[in-house]
């Protein structure tokens, strides 16, 4: 069985966690989606970088970014009654990561 999904998953997971870790430093907000365009731009940029590094499979970029963000949210932020809502937001917003990865894959193949 091929393990071609492991590297893009790990890169995207680290990038997803980094988005959350860097948000207070770059935006002054603990949660990146509270900082306007930072969150969507950061997800697209993370996907672009991971897509250039390892273009496929795209689902691994999505799942890795989702897992990295969710783990950071659950491990490093204080518990909140809105945590479940935040996790649903992650499911939707993280779709930007494979969009960026697709663009990165196209750049790499040119």
C-alpha cells in the first residue's frame, strides 16, 4: 500500500497548526477567523506551499490541515461552549487549503 499521502498530510497539519500559533503574533487575535482576511489568506498560502512541496493527493492536504488546526484548537486554547461550532467552521474554512494546494501543484508542474 502506497504511503504517498503521509508527507502532504504532515506538511498541511504543521501549516494548519502554524496558522493558529502565529495568529496572536501577526493579528493580535487568538482565533485567526476573527482577524478578517488573515485566516482565508493563511489557508490559501499554506495550501499553496504544501502543494508546491508535494502536489498530491489533495485530500491529504485538506485532512492534514484540518487535523493540525483541530489539534491546536483542542490542545492550546481554553475550552469553550462554542468549541463544537469552531470545529464545524474548521470543516468548511479548511476547504481553502486544498484550493491552494491545487494551485501549488499547478505551479510545480509548470
